[in-house]
C-alpha cells in the first residue's frame, strides 16, 4: 500500500487521530482531528501536544506511561478537553504505543461523544418535528376548508341584508376568515420545491445583513467572521435567505427586547467548513457550518426542546413560525439546525452539505 493511499484512508476516518513522537510532539493529525481541535496539522506540526487543548497533568502522565510501558490504554466518556477555540468537548480516548526501528510514538484516537449525542438528539428532534408537521398540516387543511365557506356565506349575507349599517359586522367575519387563512398558509409553509443551483453562502448572509441593518436602525452591531475559501454548494438562495433571515430576526428581536439593560447588543455570523461530518444518517466529506450568535437574554430552558416546533414562541407577540420554517428549508437542503443557549449567548448552527457525495456509514452510537 502506498503512503499516499494510506494517508487518504486515514484522512477519511471519522475518528480524530493524532500521532505524537517520543517527545510527545505532534507528528501528524488527520482531517477529523483538525476539525475537532480547530487547528491545521501543518500549523501545529512539531509542537507539543499541549497546543491542542488545555494541559492536564493526569493526561501527560498517561501519555508518558503508555510511551514507556508500551501498554495500550482506553478511557471512556470521562475526558473533558478545553480546546484552543475555547469550546469544551467530551471524548473517548484510546492511546496506542508504536515502535519502529528504535523510534517510539503514541497514536492518540479521540472520538467526540458530544457529536454522537448531538446526532442522536438531532435524529429524535427531526422525527418529532416531522410528526408534528404532518399533524399540523392535516389540521390546517381541516381548518382551511370551512374558512372558505364562512367567508363566502358572510359575503352572501352582506348582499342579502342590503343595510350599510350592518356591513361592519359581515366585514369583520370576512377579515377574520382571511386572517385565519393567512395564518394557516404560513403554518403549511411553501409547497415550492427548492430551485437548486450553485450558491455562495456569503451572498446569502450579506443579503440578510443588509436587510437586518435597515430594520435594526443602528441598535444592534453585526459582526462577520467568514471563511472566504468556502466553495459554492447546490441550494436555493432565496429559500436559504428566508431561513437565515428568520433566525437572525429572532435574535435581533430578543436583543431589542432587553432595551437599555444590554447597551452592547451584538450579533455575529461565522462561516466555517467541517470535514467528515455526520448529518442525520449520512456522513459528508465536507460540510458548511453557519453560526448565528447573539449576546441576548437566551432562550428559556423550558422552550429549548421545542424551539423548532410551529407555534412555539417565547414572545407574547410571536407566532412561533420563523424557526419552524427555517428548519423546514434547511432540512429540504439535506441539512440541520441545532441551538445552544444560555443567558448572554445564544448560538444557532446551520449545517449544510458542501459535497453531494456521502459516506453512508453512521458514526458509532
């Protein structure tokens, strides 16, 4: 087997692999490790393992013991790592000693348990949302049919009465029937299939930002953190603008609800590429991650599990349809949205395939 073929196979593994030499300096990282630790293998080559995450004395002792005693070791779901970008990850970790003509090394394999838990939660959430969507669509159609009859009867009644003094009452019936019909149409969502064509994510985000700046009127600061090297992907730009707009508008309205309590209202849009990433049952070679983050009040804990369901809203005047529509659009594009929130930081992450080729194997659960 050639070195290039071997490297190609290792780079396509879902498990993050880091090879440390006998000084515990980094000799090699595969693509999954680069994604997990948000560091380039070329950038950290030859540096101590500590540059990947916050040093832990117990881990250094473990690495030295494996190197000296040549005994493979596995730790399950108990290693919490603080990585370079400030995020925390929980991993399964396997350390394997390697020896070749007098040289020693340690192969460290990291399996992110956080991602496996998220995959399970995403699958469960999507299944529940689809069941709720089918129920809501059936109910909406049942409501919409008699609304037409009510509206028509009110129009006929207005003609029969022939009394301008009573027109106000029949007009109220007609207007309320129209309002309910429009609400039902919004719940049902668009029946149009996505018009797929090459799409640049930054054209989508810039269009949304231009609209939101006009609405915010200077009350919110918008920050970009883009990866300009991201390739185009196949999508419907108009539908994706609507999805991102719904998420950004939700965040902006939450910020504005704080008034003077939060004088430094800020929203940040971040774009990155992730390698070997699983969405639902499919593992993609390359995935786009769009993060929409605000420093607002956060989402109430009791709403978090149902935040993408229709008619669920934390605002008295909210309809609870914006995030449901956004999730529906992203799902039609083969992607998924997840949400993390605490007071002072709400983060929506939109994941979309950048490649149409998939590895059908699922990550271990």
